[in-house]
């Protein structure tokens, strides 16, 4: 089960549609688990340190094989990588339990839902140990690539099969 937790007020209709898209991508239930506050330690002015947020976010009721996805409207701080500073539209605990995505800077309406859904599927994929994909149509494609913001929020056949294997392993 994917537990979706909002950290700011978002439209219920958008969240319901997002849950349906996640279900279509992974074949797992996705439900709203409530709205929580961003931990004070993660706030840096108007921005959020995504790494600190994932470490300090309040717990939600979940089971051992559940994944928790936090959604915020606030911008994330850029991450320091060996190659320099990188924008952060989302962050996952690779192979872990928690991921967070931001709607900051995304367009409105259906375009928001499509782009947000692609980022959500991408970050949930990292929770299931999926790496970046070479197929530019896949949601696991590198999110910094210009083509990531286009296309449908779907997994390619390879990533879908790999995620299904990981999900089955987690249930045993």
C-alpha cells in the first residue's frame, strides 16, 4: 500500500486522481493518510530540506510493506552532488520506506497532475529499488532530462516487471 500524506493543502480531486494513477502504475492500493506539518528542522526559510524532511517527518499508521509518500507545495533546497548543485523535484530513501515530492513550479490543472504523477511514480520506483531507466517514455527516466516533463506517467515494461518482482518479494 502507498500511504499518501500531504504537508500542505492540496485539492482532494487531484489527490484522488493521483492515487488512481499510482494504482495503475504499480497495481498497489494508494490512499490518503492525512495531512501533517513539515517538521521545523526541515524548514529553511520558504524552502524545505528534503533530506531532513524524510528523516524527521512524523510517522503515519502503516504496515511493514507500506510505502509513504509526502507531498508538499513548497520548493526544496538544491542538493549538493559531486557534479554540483542539483534541483530537487522529489527525493526517495532508495530501497526504503519514504519519499517526498513537491508541486512547486509545476503548471496548474491537468498538466500539474500529469507532471506530478510522473514524479511520484519515479520516486516510488526508487523505494522499490528501481534505478533510472534508459527509455525516455518511462517514469524512471532521469527527471533532470528535458523530455521527462513530457509523456505519460507510466513505467516501461522492464521497470513494471522489476517493480512487480520487488513488490512480490516484500510481501513474502
